[in-house]
C-alpha cells in the first residue's frame, strides 16, 4: 500500500482516536487496513448503508415532468424577454427564442400534493415516499463539465467520483462484490465518460466497476474458453503454493496480498454473475420493472441495483443516456422522443422504490434521481431558427431532482422557481449541497472526508466550505 | 508491538533538536499556513507564520523564549486553541515548536529552493552505505544473475532481454556490458517514451464528450526516437516547449511541440471555444510546472498558492508565455502539420506579434471575470529569466534549464530513480514544494542532479544508477528489516514492485514469442472485448488490427481518453486526461481477472505453451520458467507444476471440446478473422429482399408469415431529391415506413457474432425469427456494423431463418432517404484434425496461464 494511502488512513484513524476516545486499542486494528475495501467506521451514525444514484444523462426536462408552470403555458409562443437573455450563455439558443409552455397536463398527487405531469403516472403514486427538490441550481451548462461537477465535485477532469469517495470512506459490506458498481443504458456512456466513476488521485481500488448487463458482467469475469471451473481452481491452488514458496525467500507481504486478490477474483466469478442474473426473479418482478431480458435497459438496471444493494454493494451508479431533448429532430424532441423514454423510466424507477420499500430496504438505501442541469423555459431555436420539432436548451439556473430513502423526508416538496421556471426563488440547492447531503447520510462528514494530494486535502465537496448538508430534507 | 515503536519514536523526537525543514515546516504547513501563510487574501489577523519577519514582528514568536511566545499560548489554549478547525497540534508537535522557539526559531529555506550541494563522496553506494552503517545496517547480498538480468531488462527496455545478450551475461559476462546492450536496444526508447507520455497526457483522441480521433502519433514516435538517440534532456525540453521559436527548426523538431498539443479539445455542441482554449493553457502551465520543477502551480489559477512561492498574478504571468499559440479549441485541432499523404500531427505555432493576445488574471480563476492585464514573466521567488532570454516559450524553456534552477535536474533525476526503485528519493514526485515529502537521501539526489545538469545525459544517468551496488541488492527481506523499513526508504535491500501495465502485457507477449518488433506508426487495435467503446455521436468502432499489429508493444495501442484499453486500466495505466506524474500501484481482483482471463493474455499463454513444448519437449515446465522468469524452477516448484499439469491433463481427457479450444485458442479468439458475408449489401452485389411500404398484418415479422404478395428488390432502398451517383437507388421507397423480409439458409454448425452492416438515415428495428434482435435510432455514416443483441444471436437456427426489418423515417426528408441492410457473422471454427485430442499438450496451455500469473511474474524483483 502506498505511503499516501497509509498516511491518509492513519490520519482518519487518528481522528477517531482523538475524537472518539477509543485510545490505543484501535492501533491494533490498524493493520486490518491492508484491505482498503474492508468496512470502516463512519464518522457518525449513518442513515443509509447504500446509495443508488440514477443519473439521466442529457438532463430531463423538469418543465415537462415536475415543475408545473401555468404562467409559462400562458406565455407560450411569446418572444423571450430581454432581461432573461442579456449576459447569459446558452449552448444553442441564438437571438430571441420563444417561450414554451408544456403541452402536458399536471395534477397534484398524494397527501403531499406534489405536482407531477401526466407523463409519470407511476411516479405519481409514490410522491409521498420521496423528497422532490425543484430548486436545484448549477453553474455548468455543457454536458461533460456538468456531469463531472455533480459526480466528482469539479467540472474538470482529475477528481475522484462520489462512489470512490464513499468506498474510500466506508469500504463495502460484501467483500465478494465490487464496492462501487456502475450500470449504463440508453446506448451510450454518459458524456463525461469513465472519469465520472473514476478514482483520480484516490487509489484505483476505489474506482467504479462498470458492470455490463450482457456478456460478462465484469470484464474478464468468465474463465477463458476451454478452461472449466475445476481447472481454474487447480490453477489457483498451484498459484497459492508456488507463491508461498517464493514468499518464503522474498519475504514481501505484497505476495500474500496479491494472492488474496486472486482468491477474491475467484469468488467474484460466482458472486457477480449470481447477483447480475435477473432471470431468477419472479415474473411479477419483471413485469413491475418492465425488464427486457437479453438487452441493456434501464428497467434491467434498476432491478440489478436492488439486487446489488441487497447484497451489500455500497454505491450503485446508474447512467441512462438520451434525455437531451433539444427538439432538433424526432429523436430528441419532447413529444416523440420524450414520451417513450419517460414511460420506461417512470415505470422502472417507481418499481425500484416500491421494491426497496417492500423488502424493508428503502430506509437504508438512499436513492437519487436527476440530470446534470435543467432545460430552458424557452423553446430551443437551433441556429436562430425554429425547427419542426419542439425542445428546450440546457438550463443551469433551475432544475428538479428527487431523493428517497436513506433518511430523506417522505412527501416533501422542497424549493420553488419563479412563475416561468427560470430562476429559483426559494431554497436554492446546488450539486455541492447534494454531495454533502449524500455523504452525510452515509455517515461521513463531507467537510472531514479528505485525501491529501498536491498539498491540499482534497474533498468531494471541493476546497471551500460552501457545501451544506441539507438538514431540511432529512428526517 | 507497533505501539512500542510509536512511543519510542515520540521519545526519540522529543530528544532531538528540531530541524526546521523536517519538523517545523511540515507542521506549520499542515496546521497553520492556510490562514497564516503567503496568501494575502485568506490571511487571518494579519499574521503570517511562513517567514521569520512575519512571525516575529507580531510577537507571535519570540526567538529564544517560548513561554512568552503568543503562538504557543494560542495552540495550547484550554478552550479555544488554534487552529479553530481541523486537527489540533499534538503533544509532540507542541514540544517541537517549544524547543525550536527556545533554540532561536531559525527559519531555513525550503530544501528544494536551495541549490543542490555536491557531497564530498561522489559514489551513490558510499553515501547509502554510510547511512546504513549509522543505523547498524548494511547492504543486502547482491541479487543473483538471473534476477539481475530480468530486473535490468524490465527496468530499461520493458521486455525480457534478447537471448544472446542474456546467455552471455548468465554465463558469467560483464554486467556493465549487459547494461550497455540494453541501453543500446531500440526497445529502450519504447519503454521510456511511455513514462514520458504519462506526463505528456498523451492520447489518440481529443477528449471530452465527443472524444473524436486525433492524429498525434508522430509526436509519440518523436519521443521514442529521442530516448533511443539519447537526446540530451535540455534539447529534449527546448524542442518540446518551443521548437517553433528556435532558429531554423526541422520538421522533426516541430513534431516535438506536440507535447503541449496533447491538451484536450472540446467539441461538445454549445461549448465556448475560448473557454476551453483557456483551460488548455492553464493545463499547459500546470503541467510544465509539475513535469519540470515538481511544483503545483495549478493551485494558483484561482488564488495565490497557500504554501509555495507563486502568487495568483504570477500564475498568469507564466500563462502569458503559453498564451500566444495559434491553436484555439477548434474541432479540426488546427494547426496541423502535414507530414505525408497519410500522416499529420499537431504542433505549436506562435501567433505573429500583431495578433498576439492580451493575458489577464482571472479573478478567482473564473473565466467569466477577467481582471488585470499582465505581461509574461517568471515568479519573483525564483531565479530571473537568463539574460538575453526572449520573453516567450523559448526563453521560458531556457529559464527551466538555467544552472540557477534548483529544481529541474533534481526532479528529472528523481523520476528516473523512481522508475528503477519503485519510489523516488522524493516520494512526492509531483510536489517538490513545501507540502511535499523531503528526500530520503538528499545527498544522493543532489549528487546525481549536479552531474545530470552538466550534460543532461539520460542513458549515462540510468547506467550509473543501474550498475550501483545499491541497485543490485537482492530484494529479499527479513521480517526484522521489513518491520524496520516497510517501504525500503533506507535502501537496505533491492527494490521489488509490481510491473507497469504495459510491461505486464509486453512481457507476456514477448515470452510467448508473439511480440512484434515493428516500431512507430499509427496506433493499433489489439483484441478488446466487445462493447467497450460506447461512443457518443461519432460511431467509431474498435476494429481489431490484422496480423502483427495485434501484437505490438502496448504503447502503440490506440488510446481513447473516455474509454481506455481495459486491461491496462486495470493495471493502473492513466487515461491521458491530465498529466500523470506517477502511477499509484494498487492490488485489485480486477488485475487477477485480467491476467487470468483476458483472452489477449490467454492467447499469449497458448503460444507460450506451444513454444515451451516445442523448445523443450522433455521438460516444458523448465522452459516456461526460463522464458518468463529467466530462471529454471526449483525442485519444489517443478514438482508443483508437474502436479498441476497432471491434474489438468486428467480433467481435459474427458473434455475434447475444451482441448480443441485451448490448442487453437488464437483461432477461437479472432472471430473477426472468420467473418463471412451471409447477406451481401449494396456495396457489392445486394440480394433481393421482400418488401412492402404499407402497414402489413400483425405478426409480419414471424417466420410463418406469408409475404408472397410483397414486392421484391435489392438495396439501396429509398429516394433522393437529386440523383446520387455513389448511392444508386435500386428499389424506390418514399413513404414513412418500409417493411423488409429475407429468408436465410444456415447450416448445422451456426455462425456466431451476427452483425448487420446497414446504411440508413432512418430508425429501424430488426427481428430474427420473430425475436426482437436490434433496435436503432441513431444515424451514423456509411455502412455501420450494428451488433445483433443477445436474444437475436440465440434466435438463429439451422435451416431457414427469417430476418424482418421495419424502417421508419425521421421527420420530413428534405434530401431523401436511404436504407440498405446486410448481414455478416463469424463462421464456426473448422473441425479439428482427426485423431485423439491431445489433452497433454492442451494442459500446458493451462500451466503457461498459471506461470504468467505468478506473483514473481507480475513483479520485478
């Protein structure tokens, strides 16, 4: 293990020693840190054991789904006022776009009276289990930097992802599975690429493991063609013996550590396919999630996420691609494209919440859903002209995310935007606040969790202290 | 008994005289300087503790009298001690401060900002041994010849050595002569180029969202040649940073400027080009600071450095040197230097004087709030620009190489040391600043740095280190020594550490006799699992290279930033998005899975087994060890291998199919070599499909459906408003939807990996025998090869198969629409030759796979 990691872990331990009064006894446990993924004591009592973060890459249109703006409907087709355009940077909007009211109907649902559009009938039935935040606000308006900002705390490359921080701080419960699993759907990796689940300066053992839902769930998991499980076991036994012979002379503890990884790999060859095999689930479950066996889909991934956290995985990151509804063609507009996509997502994600709840897992699983920014109240006019299809451009100033489980309040509608959904008017929340809150629910102090690198104690929430744990959202 | 050591160390520390650099500076740095340091903006209570004047003028420190020093009163305050946040000072630290203040509170300059001092002794070994002796230690015994042969080869050329040179050395030849042969090998440059390319953040794509291909491999080749030709480091520096500004640069010289063109270009729709050009310049400043001087200048893009001597303004003054190049985050990556009809590379080109940019400080690093204009310049705390140095990148390069620069030589020497010893004399290679880790052997570092600075001769430096006794020590360690010095900081034993990703792979290929000696040229694509490249927008495919390009050295592998080659990622290779000064070695199960199960490794195992059995039929196990570990197995090792072989052979006797697969693993692997066209498309001689444009009855995609009433015609289907010669429409289609069916006959042994090359600008869905097999909504150029999904693959059967396609137009077509389908697949493996399957021979493949996974194999010791 390198000096940095040793020092950082030692610093964390020393923190507990001085802060928790456990004293010298804990020093004896120090050597257990030879396995960096072994479960670690959190900073304070956690509410969530696991996180499932559902990122809708491209960014779903909050004005079509959650943020009901009847005034905007009234202004539909009117030119956008100058003060909303001056000094602003847009990805694609040029000149003076027209306002775009939503074509969809909204209703209030549940005891909480949450406004949800007709596009999400399933979600409407669980509004009393979730906290909806309509006042998210970011400062990034391009996909890759915005996604990087949400997931690594910095819009540039080179910073560790949320899941890496979580496993760095807490290890994972099930040593036979990766601690941080990534699932993707929608046909593409998210725009920020693999750095979104990377470990950057943290040791690479904490990086997300991309599990695929067809073929080998983890790359190189299957034995090569021609090698049976029995033969594989024999090779591992031989490795164990041969390595032990070497170790006797060489004396390097790394040899034993490496052999441990080989044995873990062997166990993962059973445990990972088991967990990733949804075919064993009853028909009713498949129907609820809308799974598509043999394909990659959000429904499959949601079901997998439940199985993963059920089996002790610390952090599950789901990326679903294809929410960038600019309206340049039938493939990315808010009618032809959005409708089928939200239909699948609405069903899958609601099924996940209900399934977790029914299994008694929701309280200890923090589920987060959202994109990297919002979409404009104006209709996008690509290149200055209105096309045949309807969509919205990127909008950082106001968007919606929701969270459930893991100690989040039930049936809460948090934050407000102005009458056209342009700016946040009440209870603004930033991605930094989101990061702080997630870490907090896991039992980690976001201001303390750090790794020394380049002279700075690097943190997910960045070097400033602006990130807030959003106490108003918590039970 | 660790706690005894801990207490002992504490008492020891108490007894020592505090050394400012070792004891006081780091503690001030960690616990005080963020608020009481060089950064004026964040300074609290007007107090700075990083200078003697700052600390003493407010009586915070009274030299000689700790009891009256307010600093101590504050840190020991009962209820509100300093610092107010973060970890408090420990008893030990307070004791050190007290002693130091009482001793006069001497502030010494940070070691790395003082000129290197030439020690009295000029031998690495004498210096190291002196320290060991002072700790009652001595050198470990010298490693034996096979160990040294392997270690030196893997360290210097990254592959096992040529057999002639190896044999000569093993038979008793001169070690120095062996080293000279390694240094002269053309493979030397390939190994050390990779080290440099980590720093250069080299990749074959632009980065960010689209991550499109970029041609910059000539730069990579330039680096390889530079190392092989032993280009002195000063020239190496000047050419990369500023060849275009030197007098009369050759084309070759200009290629070198690709170093800083490795920065990323953002072509995501809606991004601001100037914003990302600015980011690239900031990256160039930060990277230059790290690579040449081990300074963390990047921190100062937002604020004055909290610890090291670089103000916010000075960051932008250095930026000013780099701010005048013509590249501007353009999708074309201009300026591009065309080399031949097929090769081009990216270069730096200075803007003419009248077009040069103004450089401004960005307030808090925010691109949207530019502030004061600054002129290019170097930081005041360092030496000045050499006289006559031009105020541009060339002058700045001269500044980096100036004899007054206390850092450049040390940082390079330290890096070379680190690659040979597993860790630098300064472990924090990326930070020689005040927050970094001080050198374990400052005298060795300075000695090598001073000599390196004389002639900047890299091979000479490497040879000097490698022929030292310090390097040649055995890496075996006793439990006592391990406990005393777990990380081998004292150098009382030789270095032992896991190999770099590239070496793990190259070694496997080389020992199998598979590694191609071919050098240079465009990047290649060795075998990679399907579906790793899920690219956004540009539909690039990973197309496995043919022939020997499959077995090139790892550094030639196509590097895509957003989707790097998985087996190398698993072994800690970087992605090329930012400068990687050193790789942190980890130990994960994914590495085990890779070297055990990655088919590319298994192929090496198969060929290695073949080679061993051929070259040593009576004792293949011995040959396996010799090829991989350069030594024969010991008796117990040989016995254990024999047992494995017998057990495996036993199992395989009842698995003829597996025997076949193992013996022909290469053939099994490269399904792409067995691709046949099952339904040709319009590019060759297209077949007729049954088609209709009116909505057919339900179940039209089912095998049993009667399509006799449909029309028949070949691709291209569609229409163009203006006739298109390259895309001749054979069957007209100008409605919203098109339905196609094709009856395909397959033999008993089914092909695998069905793919459909399809040309389309519409969305489409495919069914195989009624099973949904492929859905696509994206438009891609040309005939793109779409993979049939898992269910579809399984739906094919011997005899008649019905392929059904529904095509649906997107919106209104202005130019027309086109659709043309085909089908390809990998044909099954030819049946094995008749005769009893050779379980014994196949078992050696398994044994070879095992040997490639020994701890000793993936380690250099």
